[in-house]
């Protein structure tokens, strides 16, 4: 039977060779093979960790071998990444085991002639590690931080234009952590106290999140969430704390008409329904019909009846004009606030792609603003901390639309300490231990 490192090797090979997304590649490996829970944890740690730490690991490969990482045969590069990752980031793996398992990987994957190279490179790293950190960094501050924390220079530069260098380093280290999982209790079916009790009785360790009345955070890996008590019955759903804050920020009220312009997969849509007691009209819109199926599935599981599904491009749905008391526009974005959960983003996203995304965001805002009644509210939100997709979009919109104004965050809003300006909320993950998010409330003048 293949060992954990071999499964990790196969997943990484598919990611690098075929451009597969990390979660999809891992899911394929884990579902097609009989692997126990402990081994699954190690495989996930290796694959997600190596994708996150790719730049640092490749820098070490280049530093300790005669060729740059990119000029190494791909199989050898992956094996060295697995070896270096265990040595540098996994304290529970003895150095000798990290070397020996990497040498074995070379032999298993027809690289027997290079097993000595693997052994020599990794043991040289161990020898130098006994004196101090052997990682040699360049003098350039951006490149130095990029190699140390494993981010491309342009993302480092993006963060440095907004926060201090020491804060940027803390942020990058935060993004390199294994992400936590947050749950949102369905208050129409149970209570936070009762669900917490149910979990603890099943030895599922959770903790509360301050000022979020429906949130529980898993304290440790606990297996398949769909097998948790109450999942099938619709007692809870998976949703990050930051995403829960967005719906509280929207502040939906019973009997209102509320439109979620980019609804799939439905986390915020169903949260709106819960907060209004399932009394009102909620339209869940999305351009992809297949993704709307997930919205309906979530509504069915949570027993919510107030949601109506609407397929179509939210730039082209004039039937909603002047219909909404509140509109939620959680736009497609670069995802730079979720780099811990989606490690591929840091290597796949580019500044050129973000320019295209920003154009789409502007078009969505201009059109969905037409859906709001006079005196109504539109909340614009993203899961990115990139100014070009956040502050710049809002400033451009307000300059062109004098009938709109920012409604300052209310002090009754949870996490009022997130208010770093009188205009909008920007969640920096390393400060608040949740996904990076931006949200602003816009009021249509009556």
C-alpha cells in the first residue's frame, strides 16, 4: 500500500503537471484510496503546506543543489520539496525519517540513481541547520520577505502599500497557517448552546467567536462535517466568521425584499433568511445555474422557504430595478483575503487578471445599484484586501453617482473595533483571526 508521502507526491504531480487545483487533486486521492484519518491529516498537511511554501522550498532546492528548482526534473523537485517541508515545518517528523522517506520516494518513482543526490542535499541542510537557519535571503526587502514567507513579490508589494513591513510579515505568516473551520448555527432550528452541547457530547471540540451570535469554530480536526450531529437536519452550515459578519452588516429585516446578486453557493443567502425568520422575499441570483443548485440544496437542508432562485447575469436583470429594500453584492474577486484556505491563488492570480476582475466588479455595482429602492441599502463586499477591488471601486462609483452615499458602520454592529475608518470595514486576518474581507454600506438617497 502506498504511504502518505507517495500519496502527497501523486497529488503534487497532478497539481504541477496538469494545473489541478489543490483541493480537487487531494479529494481525488483521498476518495479513491482507503486511508485512515491520521494519514489523511498528514497527506493534507504535506500537499497544502508544500503548495503554500512552494517559493521557500524551491529557493532551498536551488541553494543546496547545482540547478535551480525549475530546471530540476519535476519528480525530483517534488521529492525534494517533500523532504525540505518535513525538515523545516514538521516538528513531529524526525530529521532522519524525513530524509529516509524522501530517499524511498526517489526509488519508488524510478529515480533510484538520484536517491544519493536526495540524501546528500537533505543531510547537508540538516548539518547547516544545527548551527543556524541555513536559508540565505537576498538584500532586496520585497524579495526577502517573499522568499521567507513564500509569496510572489507583487502580493508582498500590494500589502506593503497598505500596512507596515512588520504587519505585512505577520499577515503572510498568518496566511501560511492551516485554516480553521467555522460553523453558523441555524437559529430557526436550534440554539448555539444546544448545538455546542451536542458537539461536546460527541467529543467534537468547538469554541465560540466573540460578538458573533451564531458562530462556532472547530478547535481541532474532527472528521467529515456532514456526519456531525444535526448536519442532515439543518442545524448548522459551514461559513467563515468574516462571511457571517457581512450578513449582520447588511442588517436584513423581516418582510423586506432582499436581493443577493452573486449568491452561490448560498452561505449569505441562507444567513439572510435565518436573520429575518424566513419571513420576506429573498432573490438569490447567480450567472451559473449549476452553482444555484447548491443554493437550493442548502435552502432545502436548512428548511428555508423565503428564497427564490434566479439564474442570470446580475448585469442584465432589469426586472429587479427599484425592487429591493436591501441588495447584497458580494462580488467575484481575487480572493487575496483567503490565501490560507486557497493556496493556489497566490501562484495563479496576477495583477493583469485583477484588472479584469475590477472591471467586472464595477459593472456589477453599477447595475445592481439600480435594483435598490429610494432610501434602500446596498452592501458591497469582497473576500480580498486589495484596494483596487475595494476602496477604489467604491470611490469611483460614488464619484459617478451623486444619489448614493456611504452609511457609516453602526456601533451596534458586532466587531465594531473593525472600523478603521468612518466609511467601511476592512478585516485584516492577522489582527482578527478570520478571513480577510472588505464591506461597505451604501445608501440610496430618498
